[in-house]
C-alpha cells in the first residue's frame, strides 16, 4: 500500500470535515497552489483513499427517527451460508450498516426507520425471510451520543 505524506493526510482530514471545500480553499488552508492540491486529490481518488463523496442527511428531518441495532446469530456457519446472508442483507435498503463479528453474535446491523411499527414490519416481512438466522436480538437507541464518519489518523 502506498504511504501518504503529511499533505495527503491533511487533505483527507479537510475533506472528511467538508467534502464541498474547493481545491482553491484547500490549497489556501495548506499554503499551497491549487494545481498540486488538485493533482493530489485526483491521485487519492484514483488510488481508492477517497471512495466517494456523500451528503450526510439529518435523519430527524427525513423522519427516520428510530435507530435499531440488530444482533444476528446464524444457525450454520459455512462459507455458502455466510455469503448468502451477505447478499441478502446488501439487498435490504433499510440496513445502513452490517458488520461480520467475532464473538457471541455473527452480525451487527444498524437500521434507521420511521417507527417501531415499521421496524416490526421490516423484521416480519424481510429479515425473517432470511432462512439461516438462528437468533435475532433487537436493541433501540434512546439517545445518540456521538456519530461521526471521520477517521482519525
């Protein structure tokens, strides 16, 4: 893997905080000219350090006020069952994040929905259709203390 220098890391930190910053703005913050900053950003994109640019939406304003955390344990753990579970979860737009875990549970799912009733319907009509789920535990977020998309390096 390519090593990043201090300027690359500074560019990534700036873009994590505000991806709408222009090349000119970033160059000014770094006391550089825009051209080399532009080239560095394009290289970071091409090499995959910057995967994509997104808008972070306020979940309350789009009425997705229920955050559910699902802990899923599978009945069978061979590669085929895990791959099938991966594909089925990726097809569910309600699942915002999914992590394959080590420990007591196999998967951690983060889901945002409009209501508990909508969550109930999601589990009943979609999640329960995934054959290999052995145990499903649901937890509901009472208050979000910290949420960030930034990596600190």
